């Protein structure tokens, strides 16, 4: 009987050890994949990462229009994936002023001209989400611009866009490198 108790105690310790190890391992793997900043800014404009220069803008803006900005996303779904946002904090598309919308359109046109030269793109994907049910994660209007070349798989891109949150974000060094390249191409237009 005493022997059975000892075996049970040892087994419990082993299972406990394995559980702790698994939890720690899972935590180490998951932590870099979570965008904590965006997680805590949901529905709170005071914490909007696009309204706090030190959070994102200082390191990622490659183009500034009168009412809009072009910035590098640190979670790209494809090479050349960038964002266009209004300077003013606006959560949804329908809240944009006409003057902001026109300026964002012009910024997108310029980005497309630069991307054609930089990536040899012939097409582009443009999308923007409004509201939680549409998958909006940052409470500030942002258009995703993704350049496309002939022959590239659209299905692979859609899968990547759907699972981009699972991939490790670019480092800030990589973001700044992309920012410098895009700045140069935008200025050369
Ligand atoms: Zn904002």
C-alpha cells in the first residue's frame, strides 16, 4: 500500500513538472506573437498606436501628405505591404472628411508609383476594415496597400493575410530599413 502511494506521488510530480514545462514553453512561444500594444488599445483612442508618435509613427512613417501618412507595417503579409492612415484620429471610414479621403487617395497613388519601380508590381490589393466584426484591430482608419506581380498566387496571399497574426513581426531595425527605401523611392517620383 505504501509502495502504491510512493508511485502515485512520483507520478503526480512528473505530471506536474511536465505541465509547468509545457506552460512555460507555450508562454515563451506565444509572447512574441501577441501584439500587446494593439491588444490594449482596442476601443481606446487615448491609447491608439497611430496617435502616439513614439509608439509607431516615429519609426515607420515614410511619407507625409497634408492629411495622411504612409507607414511601414511591422506585420507584412507580403513584400511591399504598407499602410495609409489619416493624420486625424478617425475610427471608421464613414467618419473621414472628403479632404482627408482625397489626400489618402493621392498618397496611395504615389505609393503605387513608387512600388511599381521598387517591386516591378503591375497590380495592387487595397483593403480596409471597419468594426470588430470586420476584423479591425487598430481603432484608427488604415488602408492596407499590397503590391502584386503577374503570376503571384492570390490564394497564398489570402492565407497569409488571414494568419498574419501568427507570424513574428518585423524587428524595428527591419521596419526602419524598409522606411528608408520607401522614402527614397517616394522622393524620387
Ligand atoms: Zn488614432
